[in-house]
C-alpha cells in the first residue's frame, strides 16, 4: 500500500476546507496504520517480516552448533578428560574446534587463545591451523547461549597424550596403499585411523575433501560413513605438527615430456579426455595430432567458456571428451 498526496484546486463558489480538517484526516490515517501491528513490524524489521527474522536467527544458531540440545551430551563431562577435536576455524581470539566424543557425538566449542598453552601466544597461527587434530578438555557448557568452552592446556587434569609418532609413515612410497577406518567428518575432509604397514601403533590422520574422490566432493559425509574401511596413501607428513595427511585418490602420473606440444599452433584444436576435476579447473589428457605423444594438462576454470563458470562440475565430467 502506498500513500500519495496531490495539490488540491479549489473550485469557484466552494469554500476551501480549513487546515484543521486536513490535519484531522492525516491523524486518522496515521492512527489506523499504527494499529496494524504487521505494518509496524514490517517497518521496524527493515522490510522483512518478523517470522523471517526469527527463521534467520534459528539458522544462525544452527550454524554455530545446532542449538542447545546439540551440546547436552557435553554437560557434566569431567574437565580432566581429553577428547579428540579438529580445528574448524582460527580467529585472533582463539580456535573453533569440532569435538567428537567416544560414542561419536559431535559438538563445536571455542578454545580461547589463553587456553591453547601456558606461554604467551603472539600469533595464534603459529600454534594451530585449520584441519589440525587436537586434544581438548571441556571446561564449561552454556546451553542457554549454545556455547562450549574448551581448553588445550594440561592444568587441572592428567598429562596430555604424547605427540603422535609419525616416523613409521616416513619411508612409505606415495603410491603405497594401506587400510584405514573413518572415525569422523569435518567440512574440509574426513578423519581416518590408520597404522603404517608393519606397525601396530594407530594414529588419526586427515583425508582432505579434495582427496576423497576424483571428482569434487561438497560434503565428505555424502561419500563416506563412520566405521567404513577405506584405502589410503600418504600425501604428506608434517613432522613439526606430528601430522600425516592422506589421500584416497590415485597419485598423479610422472611428469611427461611436453616438448612434442611446443610447436603446435594455439589456434589448432586437440581432442582430450577429462581425467579429474578440481575447484580451479579440469585435468585433461591430450595427444599430439600425430598421436605420437600424450600428456596431462590443466584447463583452468576461466578458460572453459566465455561466460562465468560457477562450478567446474556444471560444465564437464570425468571421462568426457572435450576439444
């Protein structure tokens, strides 16, 4: 509904209405509008209905951990007990950690920067990073505010578990496969328990989202399930952080000799086959016009077509022939 005003022209022979009449009319309109609670709420909410704001608020709470009921399992836990966690996000004031209990229950909490270690921390990024597996203790749970406070410090409890020994994985070839078991998920990948061949000591290692399948994976839980046995290989080892990163994807082929492609005119089209997708483009196997050489190349997402490409998987798929 819109309100408009126009100039009023007085006809000859008719007495103009006194200003008080118009003032009274305007006051009546304002009073009518104020009695309409939905209209007032619409204006106060900036053009959005109160119901939509409530829905947005609930969505925001869910993104922080899924409401107070999701943290009920963490109430009453002994603050001296250590639990497995994975860093989800790092901020100047602390680290947001996804915690998994022994029964598989998950919750998200904050490790304040003062609770990471006893010494002063100048830069939190020197201590933790996204995807890092950590040990935490539950210090407090506030169901009303949907908040959980965590600690990585040893005070008030038993000594933290000793650093993980990653040396048994040091001499494994990047194409050597072994068995692991999925134990938890994060937005950036899946955590898997593994033991190096010939060793009984198990560790928890991360399979990044980009190394679960040949194609892009939006949610690791859509591809895997807790307790599932998977075949993995070592992608890299970080000895300073005592961390092993794994892959479920075949290793890339050895670097090929691309010299046969050097003299090909850029205007000449070649036939290729898509072998793998990534967020930034597609890997394509191509052969020279005479069929004498083959190589793997990258078609960057900006070179797939003239228009904007939101997702690589919307344009091509593994096994597709392209020009």
